[in-house]
């Protein structure tokens, strides 16, 4: 099962915030972190280990305007999707919200199914954009550019399209992925492609990203498939 994706919900309406958090949890693919003020949201976003895949942000907050907060987020380099909630569907309000950096805009009251559909759509768009960035061990991974950056050693590692797709799928899965599943996701259902092709790509990826490819810490063989450990904490030897 894919790892749960952290979503920050910023809204001062306790009932709505709780409902959204519960609904996201029911989906099984998300985990919700709640903030009832912009100050609290800022603290959560500024934490050293903070990672949010998207933000659901109310426009009218007790300690400020959500649009101003969105502008500040973008200025600080936060590029994840932001879906803005508001009690108004006036065209001017929508334009101002989008101009502030919001990715999408939905007026209250709204259907939860519609919000979830928009959230998934924004996440898909973001993952395929040049702005999508993931952390894998010492690297910053930019899937759209097919590039791994190692800032400490000033290294740039170019990936092939398939290598980037493998890393991206394993990163999102957060659990061991069977070889056949990974083949289907990366190559499609092409009868000419075998597990040997996948194993060759995994071997080449390890040569690029592992300090010691014979004792992998990032790209692991596990349960008959492969798992990515973005923290690089594994100590298992990999055959």
C-alpha cells in the first residue's frame, strides 16, 4: 500500500477541520495535520523535518488573510499545491486567490468528494511539474528533470526516464513493491520486457546512487521486490 501523504489543513472551523481530517484518513492514502491559526500553520511548515504534499487553506482566518499567507509561503519556497477554501465564489475573490499563489479554489459549502478529486488532480499535476522535489538520502530528487542533486558534494546525477520513474514510484509506495508491479507501472504491460530488464535498471541505479552498491542503504531488495528507504537507514546487505 502506498505511504500516507501528509496534508496540512488550515481552518479555524473545528468541525470542518475534523471532518476533513477524518475523511482524508478514511481514504487510506493521506494523513492530516491540523492548524487552527496561520501562526500554527507557519510553525508546522517551518519545522526542520516538515514535509507536506499539499495544503488546504481557509481564506478567512482569525489571525490574517489566507491569501497573504499563501503569498508568504510561495516567497519562502513552498511549492506544494495549495487549495484555498472560501465562503465566496465571486470571480474577483477567485482571481485574487489564484494570483496569491493558490493552485485551486473551492467555495463553501462543498462536497467532500469534489475536494478530494481536486486534491488528487493537483498532486498529480505537481508530481509531473518542474517544481516537484523529493528527498532521498543525501540527494534532492527532481523527477521531471530526471536529476539527483547532491549539494554537499556538488554532484549532479543524470537519470534515464525509466530510472526516474522507478525512483518516483518506489518513493510514493513507501513499502516493498513486487517486481511485476514495478514492471507494469514503469514499462506498461509489454510482453517483451522481463524482470531481467528491471533488475538491470536497479543495478545501474545502485551504481549511481549508493556509496557502496554491494551494501545498499537506499534502494533495497525486499520481500521478492524492491523498496526505497529515503532516509538511508537500512543496513542489510543486498545480493
